[in-house]
C-alpha cells in the first residue's frame, strides 16, 4: 500500500499516452459517426451503406484472401526453415525472407506499381522468356496487385513468429516421425503446425488488422472501383470534408476487425479451459 502512489506515478505517462493517442481519438470517432447536423442519428451509416457497400465487401474479400495466402506461404517458409535438410538453402532463405519487413507500405506500393504495370519488370521478364508476347501483357494494377503487395509485405512477419515457435518445439517427436518413414510434408501438417497453431493465429490476426488499416497500397495500385475502405475514408475527408461518413466507415472497419479479434479471444478462452 505504501508503494501505490509511486507505482501510479510510474504508470501515469504510459496511461496518458494511451488515453490521448488511442482512447480519446477512438471515442471522438465513434461519437462523430453518429453526429448528424445538430443532433445524432444513423444518417452517416445510411449514406455509407448506399455508397460503399460494394467497397466494404471488396475490402473483406481482399484482406481475407491475403490472410489465407500469408498463412500458406508462412507455413511453407517456416516449415522449410525447420525441416529443411540443405543447410545452405536454409541459411539463404533465413537471410532473404525477412527483407520486406523493413520496407514501408508506401514504398511497397510504389515498387509494385512499377513492377506490375503493363510495361513493368514482371511482364518484361515473361516476354523475354517467351512466355508472353507484348500483345498478351496486361497490367496487374488491380485487386491482384493489392493481394500481391499485402502477401509480400506481411508474410515475413508471420513467418518470423512461426519459425520461432517451430524452433522451440521438442525435436524428438519430429525425429521419431521421420524415423518411422513419414514425409516432411506430413510431419509439417500433422505434427508441427498443430503445435504452433496459436502463434499462427496471432500472426494472421495482426496481419489482418494491419492490412485493414493500409491506405497507400490500394491508393497507389488500384485506381479504380471497387476499392478498399481506407481509400473511401480518405476520399470523404479530402474531397468533401465529410468527417461523419468517414467516421462511419471507420467504425465499420473497426467492427470487421472486432469480429476477427472475437474469434481469437474465443479460441484463447476455449484453449485455457
């Protein structure tokens, strides 16, 4: 009891940062979503539904597809880092896969904008290999480009978490399965992945939330409709100064991510029981 004032004093700066930078803006956004003229109502949500329902569906589909692909690629890379038998290949892969983590999303969008364009490096390589002709080249600056950007940027993050969890596993079960003739693919999906499923789930949820909040990638890669909700929010503010509809769209995004968080919390509670 005597140390309680000192403890509160030590915690106060962190609490102040959380309140001022997170809680206050969140409350202001939620309240602003219901402000209509001089009162409160659902007018902003009605307008957002009329204008941006297709974009909301597009956002959920794009982020969900990207999350699935991130999970598959992360399992493949982390699995090879754990079960791979070629030390040189494992060392090269361990050094190479992390680089996208240090590249900001805005740089990712610009790099892939030039890489995936109709006359970009990707199509030029395919043409030089004889896989495509110049007339067959097409631009990937649409939903495919957004998915590629998200997967390329977030896979290293999930892989890093997953590879660390796999490295901490007891190797005896893996070696026993290998001695009994099980293939590496079977060992990965029947022995290794079930033991690191929680870590995988955490990484995918964090990636899902991150991708829901990215503005630069859809703004730079997909200059057409439908687009993602982050672009719509920026458009409502910059073009019309309409903070009400922008806040409503932000609250919709928050509800979408809350569903994913609820799935994670339910999984964690069920596991603890």
